[in-house]
C-alpha cells in the first residue's frame, strides 16, 4: 500500500496533488516571509538561532539589553545576505516588551515566531544561601518575563491563525540541581509554560515547544565549561563525548519554527549530546 501522501500534504499545507517528488523539491525548512523575534540573540545560542532563521529566509529581530550590540549583530546578518533589525529589550520590563513587539510589527509586520532565549542566573550555591530577592528576580526574568512576552505575541498569532513559540529551557529544568537552584526552577517552569500555551492555543494554530540545551560553550555557561575538570567530567558522561556549540541548537529551532514541525507542539526537545538520556 502506498504511503498516505495526500493526508501528509494536507497537514503541512501542500497542494492535494503534490507528489513525493514535489515534496522533495519543496523546502520544509523555508521561513521566507516569516517574522521572528529572538530574545538574547546578540551572542551564544540566541545568535546562532537568529542567524539560522535569517539563512532560511526569515526577517529576524535581534534583541538584547544593549542597543549597540543588537544593531551590530543585525548588521552582521545583513552583511551575510539576511534580513535583520536590532531592538533592545530587557524582558523583565513590561514597557520594553511592548516596545519590542510594537516596533517589530511596525518594521516587519506581525510576529510569526517567538524564541524566548534571554535569561539570567544570579546565584550559584546552596539553596540556604539564596536570598528571596535573587530568587524572585530570577523567576521574574526567566519565567514571568517569558510569559508576558508570549502574551504580547499570541493575539497577533491568533489573528493570523498560526504561530510558533519556542522557549529555551535547560537540562537544569529536568534534573535536581544543588548549585543552580533558582535558575533550574525557573527553567522547569519554562517547560510547563510551553505545554500550557500549546494546550490553550493549539486551537488557534499556535504551536509551543521547549528546547533544552545541555552544557553549551557560551559566555553564559563559561564558569562551567572553562573549568577544565568540570568540562572533562561532563564530556566523559556525554555519549557524543563533547560539549555543545551554539550552532548545535539552531537546527532544532528551525525545525520547530518551520513547516517541518507543523504537527509538533507541547514537546520538550533535549539537545545535549545524549547525557540526560543516560541519566547523567
């Protein structure tokens, strides 16, 4: 019995007459005409995702706290043939969030793709030494800020009948952590937030998923991977025997943002070289 290509074509938006050969020609990962906002995208994982989106045709908004760095990153993408603009935003600031989404809409149009990557970590050590101030600030930025950002983009996605929200979590959100308690708790919340968005707004054509990076060589994680002993211990416990690079996360984001991920929602995609799978 031949495979049910017509049903698959319907699900991803191909014409009913599309053949297997036609589907091979079509680019499932094409993001042409899509508007993507990526927070925390002046460096590290966020920048790698933004660059990949631009490469696949999206109009990308680079966002971070520093406007100069945002503009420089956007100009770098433009120099490579992509379409990008920089808009500074502190995601813990509701007014800055409103400006981010309104300015994006004014320049490019409504947001089709949101990647919430920006995060902070204010404490490393025992939970007994964590202050309420630091705990609340971590939750406010990493979880409340992400929730509010989703609130800004969802109405536009509802009007369009489609949208992809991608929340960047952490392996710390899947496991107990004796050193990064508030951060890990906030990232566990991010995973549940993605599920809740998916559950409530799937009927509107909005998909929401979480990406869970392992230890990636970014500035943010430098205290971990620049410690030679700690890095080697992690490498030894990872089936692929290496740490992650920011670019390792980009493919998963492109998949979730594109037609390729049209039936993927409420999922937690772990990209960590296999470490969590092995219980390590």
